[in-house]
C-alpha cells in the first residue's frame, strides 16, 4: 500500500559524484506507482550513478530520495531491498559458476521475499520459459539474452515494488532486445513499477509511460514517452534522424 498520495519514487535536487568529481547536478525526477519510466542519455551522462544513489550504493552529497513517502536518502544499501527496491545492475553481474536456479535463489535474500522464495521462483520461470528449460545450466554458459533474463528474474525474486533496470539491452541483438522488453512490459502489468536506463532510445521509450533525458549529470528534458519519441531534438541527438 502506498503510504502517501505522491509519487512512489521522488528524487529532489540530487547531487553525487566520485571523490572530487561531481557526476550529478540537482537531479529531480519522479516515478508514480504503476509507471514504466526511462532515463535516456549518452555514455557518461550519469544514468548509472542516478540508479546507484537510489539503491544506496552511492551516497548523495545533496538532495533527497523519497520512496513511498519516506526519506531513504541516508539508508544503507542493504536496507533498500527490504523497502521494496530491486536494482538489476549494468552488466548483469551473475555468478557464472552457479546454475540459473541458484542465481535466482540468491535474489530472494531479504526478509520480505525469503518466505516466498519457492513461489517466486515458479513465477519467474513462468515469466521466462527459456530459463525454465535451462534452470540447471551454469549461468556463465548462457547466451547474453538469457543472462539478462536471469539478471531481471533475480531482481524480481526480491519481490520489489520498484525495479531498477540498468541497460538491459546492452549487447543484445534487436530480436532478443524485443523479447526482453516485452517481458519488462509484462512485469509492469503485474503491478511492478519500473525505472529503466536505456541507450536504446526507441525501444526504451516505446514500452514506457514517460522519459527523462540526462546530459552531463542534469535532467535537460522530460515528458510523455510518445512526445519524446516525436521530439526533433531527441530524434537528432539520439536517433540520428
Ligand atoms: N566508480 C567511478 N569512479 C569515478 N568516476 C566514475 C565512476 N563511475 C562513473 N564515473 C563517472 O561518472 C560519470 C557518470 O557515469 P555513469 O556511469 O553514471 O554514466 P552512464 O550514464 O551510466 O553511462 P553509460 O551509458 O556509459 O553506462 C562519468 O563521467 C563516469 O566516468
Ligand atoms: Mg551506465
């Protein structure tokens, strides 16, 4: 249940960086319950850094992150999944010498999700039938697309209300990207709110309600996904049109 009528996730004036380097300059954005929202931006724009701040693996130096009406800005990273936020990192980061099933089981480690781990595994294998066939295969021997599916399914094992996806299409063929994005839409239909980072602007916006464009650590544009897809500046900068 949402504690407040406001957005599920709200970033206000977030600054963050690495050592002396400031990567984010007053990032403000919101994601409402039930939405799929995409962050668009070139390499190094600050997309991954934004997700790291939300999931507590990088501390903001200014600003606030609110989730479900609560200020979570200072919570340690391990407390974030308990609140219902699951981060599927850039590059998947699976355990290659463990099976698909073992990788998935590791996703259900928090107190909220552990009691339901068995049922959650069945849910994920139903969502990703390819993984069902390969449940005993070592993750390192899967194709790139299958590995991405394991990474997403592992994130879902934590029973999140908000799923953060960092470049799920990275290195995948257009056909497999389409399949992965279709599953992200299914996840949205199951009631999970999704914040997705994508360089694949057309596919990302096509499954999204809204989008934010980040350049050099700043939000420079945001709006309905359909409007962004039609926008001349977006088309010139990100679609080469
Ligand atoms: N661990 C780190 N240490 C120092 N600088 C970092 C670190 N991670 C990222 N940066 C810098 O912060 C800036 C933003 O990086 P970030 O990874 O957020 O970009 P991104 O938008 O996710 O890019 P990409 O599309 O290439 O993944 C970049 O200039 C990057 O070099
Ligand atoms: Mg990144």
